[in-house]
C-alpha cells in the first residue's frame, strides 16, 4: 500500500481538487516561520523543533515516491531560503556587527546560488517541454540510457535523479548547474551562518580574520537574538544536508556522469 | 519566449533592488574607521600628572616601546594572582618606581554585583606593563533602583578630581584591554578606547559610539558638566555624553582596531531603560542643569582596599 502525503485535501475532503495544489504551495511559508518562532522560547524547544524537522525530512525520504509532483517540497525550499534571508538581513544586520563588505559577499554568493538553481530548473523545464537534449539527437526508442521518471511521468533521456526539493529532474544538461548551485548554496550557508552565529554569540578569533562562535548562553535573552540564533541553527542543519548531497554526488554520480569520458580515454590509451 | 524574457527582466530588477536596499551604509558596522596611526600616538597624548604625585626616580618614563608592543594578553589572566611585591598602595594606586611617569590616570569603574576580583587582577597586571601612575576607583550602587552607570561615573569622576587626577578613564567592569600598547592615558581630544570588542565581532557598530571604555581629561569632563544623572537602566547615557561633547565642539578620536581590542565577558544583560530615547533627544538642552553640578547622592562608605578605592553609594 502506497502511503500518500497528508495534505489539506485528506483532512477536508469537500475541498475542490485544484485547491490542494495551492494549499501545499503556501503551507511551508506558514509552517516554517511558525516552527522557528516556537523554537525561540528556549534551548530545549529549539532542539525538539530541529529534531522534528529532521525526522520529517527522513520520513519524506523513506516514503515511496508519489505519482504526482507536489509543490510542498519546493515551497519548503523557497520558504527556507526566504526566511533565512529575511532574518539575516533584518535581524542579524540590525545588530550592526556585520560589515558592508561581508554582506556584499553574502549577497553575491546568494545571487550565484539563485542563478544556478534557476538555470537548472529552466533547463529541466525546457527538456521536459521539448523532449530533446540541446545539441544532441533525441532517440524516440528507449535505449539503455533512457529512463521513465515516475514522479514527472515523462520519459527522459539519461535521467540522473528527480529532486523533490527543487521539483524537477536533474539531467545531463543541467547537472553542472545543479552541482554549482549546491556548492554555492553550501558556501552561502557556511558564510551566512558564521556571520549570524558570531554576531549573536560571543566569538573568538580562530585564525586571522576567521571568527567562530564560542559562547551562546545569552542567545535566548532577547527575542531578536534568539530568532537569529534559531535561524542559524536551522541553516547549519541545512548545511549538513547539502554536505551529504554533495558527498553523495561525489561518490555515486560523478563517476557515472564521467564514465563515458573515462571509457573514451581508456580506449584511446589502449589503442 | 516573451514571457520568459519578461520573467528574466523582473528577476534581474528584483536582484538589483535587493542589492541597492541592503547596501545602505547605515545598516553596517565598520571594520575600519579614522584613527590615530601608531607612529603619531605619542604626539597626540596629553602629558600631565597628578598635582600630588611625588616620585624619587631620576629619569622620565619612555613610552615608545610600550606603544610599539605587539603582544596580546590572554583573558585567562583573571584566574591568576598578582605578582609578589607588586607595590600597589592601598586604594589601588600605583606609581612606577624605576622612572618618573608622564601620565596620571584615574580609572573609574561603575559596579554592581559583577565579577570584580578577576577584573582587578587583570587590570593591575596589565598596567604594570604601561608605566603610568594610576588609581582604580570602584563606584558601587548599593540601592535596588535600576543601574545608573552615568551617575556612578560622575561620582567617581568627582572623587578623581578631588584626588587631583588630570585624566580619567570611564571603564566598564566587563571589558578587558587585550593590548598593552593601548596606553591608558588621555589624548588631546576625548578618546573612545574600546572600538574593537570581541562581542561585536571586533567591528565598530557605529561611528558615534562612545560607550565601553573612554578616556577624557577632567577639564573637558567638567566643561561638558560630566554625564547626565537621569539614565536609570541600560542604554543611551554614552550617546548623551557624545552629544554633550559635540555641543562643545569636541571631536572624539580612536586608536587603530588592533590596538583597541577588548574582551567582553558575557554577563546577564540588563533591562533597557524606559525613557532613554526621550532623554537623549533633549540631551543638549539638559546639559547645564543635569550633570556634575547637580550630583546628589548618599555616600554609604569609602574604603581603601588593597587593590582599589571602593565608594559605595545610594542613588
């Protein structure tokens, strides 16, 4: 039995089908800020909320894949990005401890991240719409390279995997953008959470210009400090997930992606 | 195609707008600011000693090597002890014996229920490297009203003026200077000494900040009638002093960020004062009537401890 995600549609069955999509898309923009606000109450509640979110993510990964694309997960990614950005720019910057250069670097990294993921989605949508790989002939016959993507319900050539958090397939043409986006997202989060945590907590000089947070005991004294701290903790969790994604890409997909090139190289060397 | 082109334009415009909005200079702290260069420091120092100072030394103290000292002290010194034979007199006063000091400074510390022993051990260890004549005044508020840092500083300054000190340093008890080259002497203009605090990421939050540790000549302090006595609770009394100095056309100065490094101990943050923004908006108008000239308090006791002069007051 395939278990489906619990949506508003399940709770209120009299709602029309088209409403389900809208609610799923808006839900993360309400749920995530609400969870972060609850987490500002105390350290114990922060830990509980972060564990709940972590368990939610694990649950999503252990479920069998849905047939329909759900906008919930992509909306969760967007709401995470928007929430973390707003908290950083309004609360962390409001404490006047971040310099203009540091914020400029952060905005630049964020812009690169957004650009790469935008290109990734644009190429994926283009591929699915036109059904052809750029610069390559599309084979209408299922070859060993082509797969049927259950979530997109479309046959795609050289499908790598489907990312539910970006709501698109990652194929050969947009794989580089996916990887670049993940690396930029990692750098952005690393830099942003470092700035945030060293602002909210007592920092120390680790090496040269690099500061690290040392003592966060005062983080829950005021609301804005605790919101900044909780958002940075959420950002660190996100950082951890991105690191796992990058490691997984390195270990599994890079050899697969570069296998044809390696084979060519080996053939050339053998001749 | 036109749709996607329009989308790209919109995204581009939003990105540029975000960059513009979040580039406003008022949103940032400053890692660099105008300061007195190291090679000019001695020229900008105001040399004056306490009228009551007697010294048997033959030569004047030289401060070149102190200004060029690159070492950093560790805050862990607070857990140590003072050296044997430290030569500190009762009341926390010290006069270097090997040379005649050029600077006499009274360090005024407003205090209530914080960690004091570690601060005193650290500061006396720190001052041994500076060869200045100094005395530490701890002004303790013993009543239960909100903490009034400015009034305590006024009381301490009045005591320092009575003792004949020409230079006072208004010092928070949770700040430790990390560099011995940060000389505790007055410059010709009032100086904001704590411009690079670890708690603030070693960044100056705003250019007109005048809190933490400042040095000011007692003549200048009297000219602005000291600080306002009305700020009960945390906040804005340092901005009030800054506006008083500006009203009398005093400019403030700083040393470089590396010299001005301080370590702030995390401590229980105080309740913010309720009326501080109202008081601050009328700071200049209240200058003449509110300050050193209108200082009324009950002095509970003055005790000359071995390491400090303890003045307990009820505001």
